C-alpha cells in the first residue's frame, strides 16, 4: 500500500489546485495550472517513495499516468470539470508529469553511481511553488491575439430564402451531424429565435446554453452580423463556456454571415467568426479554439444547407 501513497497524494494535490482555480486563487488558462501543477504531480510521488521509482522504469512512467487519469476522472465525476476540459487538460498533464518522473529517475540512477542520495523529503517544499506562481501570474497581462475563422458552402437555393433562414434559424436537430467534439462535450446548434422589436436573437444549443445575440450590421441578402452579449446569455449549464466567456479568455467580437448570389437558385454562404483570445499560453489556446470553432462553423453551414434545400 505504501507505494501507492504517492499516487493518492498526487491526485489530492491536483484536486486542491483545481478547487483553488474555482476560488480564483489562480487561473486555469495559465502556465501555473497547465504546466507547473502537472510537473509537481510527477515530482510528488517520486519524492514520497523514491525507491519504488528507481527500481522500476515502468512505474516511473505508469504512476504519473495513473495519477493524472484519476485526477481528471474524479474532477469529471464531481463536476469540477466537463469532458471537454478533461480532453484539453489531458495532454499537458500527462506529458509533463511523465517526463518529470522519468527524468528524475534517470538523473538519480546516473548520479555518480549512487541512487540513494539526491532528492529528499525536504524537497516537498516545492509543492507550494504553484501557489506563489499562480498569484504572480494573475498580476501579469495576458497576451491577446485577434483571430478570424471563416467557412463557406454552396446552397442550392435562392439568396432570399437563405437570408430568411438566418435571423431565426430553423430547428436543425435532424440536420446537424455530430463530430468527435460533440462526444467530448462541445454542443451542437439547435435553433435560434429572432425578436424584431429588440433586434436580438437567442441561439439555443444542445447542452442547454442560450446565447444572447444582438444584430450589429445587416445588408439585405448580403451581410448579417451579430455580437454576443455574455452577461445576458445563459451559460450555467456548461462550466467550460462559463469559465472561458465570463473570464474573457475568449471574447467573440462578431459572428457574420455573407451571401453571394451565384444563380437564381444557387447561393454561396460564408460564416465568419472574429474573436480575441487572451491567454498566458497562446499557442495552446489558439490550437483548441481554432479546432472547436472551425468544427462548429462547418457543422452549422452543412445543417443549414440540408434544411434550406428541403424547404
């Protein structure tokens, strides 16, 4: 049982910092939470039971992997995380915890032929390091990048009919295809209702999210742009969306449809999303935001095409 104390301690350690994120002691989208916490998840079991790791190369790799999976599973079961966050956190947590554990073992067994010295339990002082780093990082300005993603599709219908289906999007439940991102917890579009008096639209999604969208620009059968009002949107049913949008890690500036009449019953429809991404780890955030938004745009356009062409 003693050799598993490190795994248990590592899991509890990661859960503690996830709760600290919920209490705004540190941010999820940070070097501290995405890099340093998994590094110390690989470090902690090694310090508590160095002998087990030195004797087995397999355990130096397997134990941190088990710790990471257990942490994410518990966070998912307790609703600290959604499946989408599970998948986003898994790569850095797995990679950094395993590399640190394996690297420590390699360093000690090659240290002047003596593996009995080196890291001691006094090294446990380092487990408090993310608390300090998290506070420091919160005071730093995030790097902000302007992003724009566009997808287009040809719809075998008139530009007028396409235009008429953009303000109040019909029920797309039977027309939208699921992708791997849906199985990971990201929603599909369902429908939208437009209120001509307030010039606003409510966009409904399959996970219970309702986005409050204001029409900010329109040119008849040419262009239609919306801006999302996060404060008026219903995000409570998604930890991921609530965290990302309300903390302004991702700010949607505009969602725009552009129409181009090709023939009497043939229209090119382009969907563009302009947004700002604020992150301490911009490359990682950019990768995931592009994948998720592009997948969503493609599914929405394909669903609109099927629905409109059936009308």
